[in-house]
C-alpha cells in the first residue's frame, strides 16, 4: 500500500497535486512452465511488448531471436510462441530494432531500412523498404533509420541520426505515394547531457539515447527517455511543446557544451551509473477519454539497487498538471500500458515476465 500526502502549488495558473489516496499495487507473474521466455539481458525485450485493447492478452517480441510470445492475463499462462524466420517467404531479416502492434492479429517490425508487417500466424503480409530515400535524397544521404517508429494513418514515422553525432530528425513516409516530410527536433541540443564517446581498448563507441515516436491525439509525439521535454506535431501543422518545468521531482536539464568522453572502462561505467541516478522516462500513454497524457519516470534509489518511481500527468497542451511518487514500485520498469484507467507496468521477476497493476492515483 502506498500513502501519499496532498500538496498544492501554483505556477502560471497550473496546479500540481500529489494524490492523497492510497494506491494498491497488484503483481502478476506469468508462468511459462516447460518453455523459457527469453526476455534478454535485464528484461530488455519487455520494452518491445504490447497489450490487447481489452487487456486480455500480452505479447512480448524478442528482437534478437524473432520470437513473439503471447500470454494470457487471466490464466497467467503462455498461450503461444511464434518463431519468425530471418529468410524465406515469411522472413523478417537478421537485424530488428523496433516492434509495434497494429491490432490483436497484426504486427510490424522495423529492420535495417525496412518495415515488415506480419500476422499472429507468422505470415508476412507486406514488406516496405525505405533505403531508397537515403540513396536519392541529398538531405538524407548520411542518415540511417534509428530506433523509434510509429505507423499511423498510413504513414511510417521514424527518427534518423547521423553516425557519430547527436543530430536527429523525424521522417514521415507515405509508402503509397513514395513521399516524405522531414522535421527537426527542438530539444536536440539537450542530448549532449546524455551522450558519451567511449575510447576503450582502441575502439570508439558512440552512445546517445534515441528519440522515439509516440502516438498522440491528432498527431505524433516525439520523446527521449532521458529528457522531460516532449514535442507534439499535430496533423494541422501546429507544434506543441512541454511548458517550463514545475515538477518537484525532476529539474530541467541545462545544456552542456561538449559530449562526455570516457577514456577507460571505469569512466564509462561511472557515466552510465550517473545517468541511472537522474530521471529516466518510459514512453507516454494517452487517456483520450479524459484528455490526459501520463508518463512514468524512474531513477536509481540511494541504496544503489532499487528504483524510485514517479507518475506524471499532463494535459494535451503538454502542461504538467499532477505528479506523485509510486512508493510501492521499486523494480526497474520497461514499458507502461493504460487500459480503462488501469496502469500496467512491464517488469522482470528473475527472468520471468510480469506486470505491476494499479489504478490511477489521481
């Protein structure tokens, strides 16, 4: 049980309220029995999971092995394992970098400049290549498709980045017309705060968290897991940005001039640990009925093992309206879903997939 005090503060006519109600956290752990569900290192593939609209089934996609696991929330059992081939008639390539559920029967996976759509039975329904965009358009010549796509209203939205830099833009591609729209990202300079060039063992490794494309009413939303800043691009051409920060749980990042350079493994580990101590964010979820957007934030707790977790509520003008700490959640969350005012957090329990379930605390 979680008890949260009530706090009022005013900032530019906005009210930030922490809930006074108790929040009950329910735990659901799936049982795979004789079959092992490969969640990847520290449950990394839970970030590529999906939930049916009625919250009856839950899917996890292993990008490395191309396995799609389907689980039943009521029985907590593994319903099926779909093993997609890399080659052949229904092959979806050797390298996948993102995954999206279209509906209860159809999915899309993003590969190297290609999108594969397939159904629950593993039949490849369509394959859309986009590498020609980079070959024939000078403004994209040095770009590559990055993690974070969204297929919506017949458009593929994804981010691009130039290798070795923090440059990143959004491409919205219409495959039927073979046309695209290119847009910049306002908060790009802040990515330097989270970027590192590692020169360990004579290898140069460039680390920078990716921008991802999220669904949003009447448009798309661009977010970065290390930034509180969000930008919505609406279908009518308008752009909406997060307002000046009024949170008591995180501070706006101050842009730095240079990217951190790690000269040895110790510096590399210390930098990554430092990033875990500051606020990180999951992809937001939208409650269209109540015209609200919710985002989960987490950071490494003072014990260096558990995590402090927070829930932030925004209106659709991206103004922070309410926030609270979820003291009952200390595991590192991977993804959040919202169904009928109920939140589901994807977590790993000793390599078994699970969900932490709670009602809205606001």
